C-alpha cells in the first residue's frame, strides 16, 4: 500500500492525503491544513511535504488544484474557488473548527496572501504560511492619507485628546485588523550578494547579480519581506532554489514549531510622525525610511510629508515590522535605525535606537523619540503569543516561570 491523494468533492478539485497507517508518530490534534501549489504544478507537488507532515502525526491534510495557476493564467477566478473550498472544509467537514492553516508555495502563496487581504478575519485562517512567494509590493503602497482641519467641525473620532496643529493627517489602511499569523519563508541560494540585495544596497546591481555566474541569487528580491509577517530566510544549497522549498524537511520542522504556538509575535507599529527639518525649502520634509534589525521595513516604502504636520496612523494600519521570539525568551532587543534618503548631503538627520521589550502573553507599550533634526516619532510595540493550531498529547504545555527580579 502506498500513500495516496483521495478526491473528496464532486466539483472542487480538492484532495485529502492518506499516508501509510503505520508510518507515523503519535497522532496530534491539528486544525485542517490546506496546501496551494505553485505555477505549472498540482496537488502532487506536495507529496514530499505531505508525507513529512503525515509522519509527524499531522492530519487532516488537503491540497487544492487551481487550474488557472496550473496554466500560469491570471488568478482572479481562483479566489472564488478557494473561498468555496475553505467554506466546504469548515462548514461541512469540520463544523467545530473555527479556522484552518493555509500553506501556499510560489503563485499559490500569492493567491493565499491576496485572499487574506480581501477577507481579513472572515478568511478564517489561523496561520497563513507563504513559501518562496514572489511578492511585488507590500500593503503600505495602499495606504490613504486624509487631511483634517482641527478647528473645523466634523467627525469627532478624528480628533485627538492632545492639542494637534491646525491641520493634521490620518493615515488609513484599506484592510482592518486581523488575527491571522503570517509566516513568510524565503529561500535563497547561498551566496555573498543576497542579503545586501534584499536590504536595497545593491538595487542598481540586481540585474548584474541575476546574470552573474554561480548560485548567488534566486530571483526573489522586490517586496520579499512583508511587514505584517514573520520573515524567515532558509539558505538552500545548490542546485536547489525557491521552487524546491516545499520539499525541504527544515521547512516542515519550522512550520510545526510555529503551529504549536511556541513563539511570541512582536509587532512594531507606527502611531505618529511629525517631520521637521532646518533645511526645508519647499514645504516638505523627508523622505526617510527605517531599518529594523538591519532590514529595510517596509522594503518598498518611504515617509515624506509637509514639514511640522502631524501624521497619525490609525490602528488598522499594518505594523512596520513583525518579529518572533521563542516562549523561553524573557525579553528582546529591537534596533531601529532611521535612514535619511534626501538629497541634502551637508547634514543628514540621524536616529539610532535600541528598544528593550519584555515578552509577555499580551502586552503593549508606547515609545517616543526624536531624530537629530527634532522630528517626533511615536511607536507602539504589541506582543502576543501565537495561537496554538497543533497540540501534541505527549508533550505538556510549557508555562514559563519568571524570576522575581530585584
């Protein structure tokens, strides 16, 4: 007897994985897992990873064939296909499950990510795990600015308890809050140029890198880091590249640790900016960008505005950066570096801050700071434990014992 994919729906091209009965560990309690294949592939592209998950005691496992993705066509019709599939799994096969885990590889990750953007919490995803997904931009390109006059009547919800300037701006997001945890796993071939390229240090040399001999670049650079996702890089030894990521055992081990809720999720959110500059000549200040722990975040966005105007970011705006830390950690350190991208070379603004954050089940803290030009920045750090989508009956849940301190 060999492992098989069994079709389970008359119209949806949905398959359930059934591995060898005696070839697995203790069966674990897990939310349904749905796998989305990449371009020119099918549910069979998940054979290796499905077997690895099955051997680890994971069940149920499903894979969906998406005809448009298989043919490399636009994926607009695929969203309805995916919506029907998730509704079928959660309403008919698992009516007691509140959500499921969605794992997408390549173009399948694009489908999953845009589906989540469209439906947010109504998507009913506890985890969205993206493998080698070629993102072309982040959600920050979709932010909307709304100018508000504080001395004129209007929507009271737009007023602040502080005394704002005569006019200020609210920065709004197209999407709302979400409880879905995003894990963005990237694969690069080992080489000296990759890390510099994703930081933007070699933007003018990307074409040269891709054409250079040797396994130094896998073709996924722009928008690779998602600010609302935990971003992980898994080096792939040659001749492997990003198309092989759903066949790597290390990826399965990583996925399992996150599904067990073994990490804190720490989000760095921008609350307000007031940009000031002594070199202002045209009424605007900036542009500036931020590096978080050495990575440009968001990778495709800069902040520039009217000098001394207050810009307030509403709660629904995604975080600038999302990080993860094991439950065993008591605290973390976040390094925040402001990058001045203006053409004024005589005197560039500077800001370099290290934030020491305690890690707790649910915590939130605010931090104010100024750069060398006197610009004001207000940040909120949100810490939450990731949800448990996978329970191992043989392993008791860990409860961290904190020291009393001094």
